[in-house]
């Protein structure tokens, strides 16, 4: 089945559109929005890192991508099983128009390189 980010809840789409730098925030938003299926969460993280696939499922011969998908699944499972993750998730509130870059950036990070 093809992954389509347009099927995600609006708050999750807002983070998804910010790209792979926001993968952790996107997963947090997805969990907070009620997406609890580990495979769906893993698909979100994987396809966020591979927009060139345009939602195309991984094929059996794509062994490196299967490994990467499984690694995302392990990371998300570890995140989700962490008590501190869930304690912090309760305080993870998004305002309309808020973006992940502004949540984590400092003036030094935003300064142009070079």
C-alpha cells in the first residue's frame, strides 16, 4: 500500500512538511494525534527521510531500505516505551503555524553559514 502524507492528521502534516530534520517532532505529533500503530509510525519516519520514493512501498530486493525501516521501528518503539518520553509528550503542545525549526533553533543555528 502506498504511503500518502496527505492522509495524515493536519498537525502531523505540518511537521512532516518540514522534512527529515523534524522526524522526531513528526512522530511525537502523530502519537499525540492518536496514531498508535507502530508500523504506521515507522512508515511516517521512513517516508519522511525518503521523499524521492513518493510513498512507494519498499520492495523485497531493497535490503538496505528494509534495514533502515526496521531501524526506525526499533527507535520509535524505544521512544514509545520510555516513561520520560511520555512525560514530555504531555507537554508537547503545538500552536497553529508553529514549526519545528523555531522550536529548536537558537540565533547561532539560524545564522547563515559562511
